C-alpha cells in the first residue's frame, strides 16, 4: 500500500474515502484510532493508503475533485519528514 496523504481533518478523510469508494478504489485509513492514545492533540495525523497499482488513479480522482492542494501540501510536508517517517 502507498500513502496518498496524511491529515488530521476528519471531514476531509470522510470525503476522500467517499470519493475513492465512488471510483471503485479501496483505501485504508491508518492511525485512525491513535487519536485515543494521543489524546486528540493532532500530532499523529491519519494516513490514507491505497493499493500500489491504484496510486495514479486515486491521485487523479482527488485532483478532479479539486483536492490538488491537499496532495501538494502533503507532498511538501513529506519532503520535510525524516526518511524513516516517509511512506
């Protein structure tokens, strides 16, 4: 599985799940239960993962829905993460 993006925005996560499901792309939201452990402080973002072969199509679905900035923002943040934290 490949990380599509990471965010703490629960509404955005639900929207992306619905978009991907509508396009027939299965996704997995990783770390969604970590908020209980971290106390909902927001320092452990949830990650949206898709199958390796669906990455390009999933990114296009999000771009078509006007979420290109979310993808770009996450890509910029990924470059700042230490190598061991990159997807």
